[in-house]
């Protein structure tokens, strides 16, 4: 039990009425989770409005309610009116769990592509360096080596602080988290204390939510705007939005780059399907990851580790031993001699990066066969761009279903077809069933051809009309042929 006044510390409220400083037994933003003695925070979401469930929360035993809209409440309930209940929720969650982020060296990673790889590599790196470390990512949440399933890139503020509190209890000294544009805009990270933040890059994504590219940029920028003076901002100097991100930050600004002068400088010497040979900060190192996009990720990881106080040589030694992240350019050797690559690339830029990497390793006569779909109920404007990118770099393209959600998969594929150039149509097939598409791609692959299966990566489900059916691209590849993992 905690006093309401303590839970509301740092929360700017417009008005408060009802019982003075009641004892609170728990906090919730979902009325179905409210129990007697709880504080209910009503947040206006994209799908539902918590204010519509205040009465249910009170019926379930809520003794206090935070709201940003005028709502009639009984005198027996403490009513706290705020300007922004989402912001208040973040602060309340931090207070309730006694500010776990202040007890960790917490670093956020944001950007369109590379967030998962950078955050996951940082977690693996710091574990390798001997630290107890937490991870919050799209693929999974981890407390040291314990895996906790992930449902969102960034959990809601209560779940997020609960996870951070569990990391503190487990003795973690560091934590690394992906910060999505949705989470930043929805204030899910409000009140968190960050040691620093990393910006990877920005490209076409999430316009279904943000509306415009400028709004998308502004959402990402909010993370850096909120960093305090002791924190660091590490940004990709080769992305023109890097400077924009740190225009108004009070934090210490550092950069990384493959193309220009920067605080942390990388250069690709050679790039093969077996790994990367790089010069990084003047030292030559071989890494198990592949592609220029991973060269950027590795430079970001190195820079972050050094800014967190680690020694460069120790970091590079540990980094060189780390394996690729699951579902990110994950290579599978097929019995035919071909190579299958499973990758999460679900934006035009990410797909181009992966395909350019494969093309740079191509031997004359080898083909790239790409299997690609687009998610339903998401940004429709990128659908033709995804198909266009696939056709530009591939000798054969199969358009298929991804996570259609509540849309007709065939309608999604037809929108993708709008991006297929006329000259590529004879090399572009439509196979709606994703498993059948994967099987056909592997069947047509000759020795040394590369089959790219893009869009879902680490995901182990396919979402159709509100139901998540088991589906794992890598598993489907393994079932299609006897394979030897690389």
C-alpha cells in the first residue's frame, strides 16, 4: 500500500477532489485489471478510450482515478484531473515501482531500422563483458539469460517499469531498450531516467499512425529532446536526420559513421556471407555479422559501450565473437547448395539494404530469389515501394502474404503489384499462401542461388483476422529441405 500523494509525485494535475490522500494497493490502465484499492489511470488510446471505462474501474474497487477529460465521479473516489493522462501514467508508474530506471544504466535505441540488432548486441556484449544486463526488444525481453516473451516493441508504462524493477531485483547494472516512435509519442517512456540514447536511421515507416513523415521525425526527436545534460546522444552522422534529432538536446552529442569524420568511425574492408572485415576506430576486426547495415550497427554498439565507460579493445574483442540476431540476415545453407536468408526487413530502405548486401556478394550467374509480403492494417504507401525494391535487385520475386490482419491478403498483394515495373512482371509470381511461396522459392533455387525470405524475421506467427497462427519463416525453410545451419 502506498499513499496517493507519493504516487502522484512530479505529476502536474489541474484539479484534485474527493478523499484526501487515500491508500492505494495497485495501479492499472486497464479497467479489467483493477482490484479494490487501485488507482485507475484513464488514457485515450488509438483503439479505445480509458475514460469510457472509469465507471467499470470504480465498480471494481478503484479508490482513485486519473483522467484528462471531465467525468462525473462519486465523492468517495479521489479524482485527479491532468492535462495529459498518458504522461501522468508514465510518471505514476515510475513512482509506483520506485524509479527502477535510476538504479540502472538504461540506454534507449531508436530509428527505423537497426533498433533490435543494436539493442540485442548491446545486451549480449555486456553479458559477455561480465555484467548482469536487461533487454527490452521487439524479439524478446531478457533479464540476464531469462527470456520473457515480447508483445510490443516498447511495453506500456506499467509493464515497462515492472520489467525494469525485475531487472534491478535480479542485480542488473545495465539495460538496453528499443524505443519505438509509437511508444515515445504515447509517452510510455515518460519519467524514465536514461544514461543515453542511440539514433540509427530514419526512413519510410509508420505513416499509418503518424500521418506525415515530419510527425514521424518529431516523435523520434522527442526522445533526445528529453535527455538531461549528463546523458549522451549517439547519432548516425551519415543520416541527415541525425543532426535534427539532437537540435534541442541538453545531452552530450557523439556521432558514428562509415562515410565521414565522426566520434566512432567504421570502414568496411570486405563483406561476405561469412562475415564482415572492418576497420573500426583505426583497428581491423572481423565480425560474424554481414552487410553495410550491420557495419553501422556495430559502430553504434562500439560507441555506446565506450560512452558507458567500457574499454575499446575489450569491447571489440567481445563484439567479434557475437552471433547475428535471430531473424536478422539469418543464413541457412540448403542441401542444394543454395543459401536461404531470413530477415525482418519490412520497410523499403531495410529491404534495399539487405538486397544490396546480397547483390554485392553475387557471382555472375547466381540469382537472388525474393519472397516478400506486406502487413495489413499498416502503412499502405510503402507496399508498391517494397515490390519495386524487390524487383530492382532480384532475378525472381514471389509476392505473398505477410500478416494480413483484417485486410484481404490478395488486395495487399495487388497494391504491391502497382510497384512492379512492366519489365519485371514476367519474373514476378503471386503465391498468396506464404508457406507455399517459401517452398516454391526453395524449389526453384539452384546451387549458390540466394533465397531471401523477408518481412517477418523473428516472428513465430501469422496474424489473420485477429488470430495469431503459428508460423516461423525459418522453421518453414528447415521443413522444406534437409539443411545444415551455418
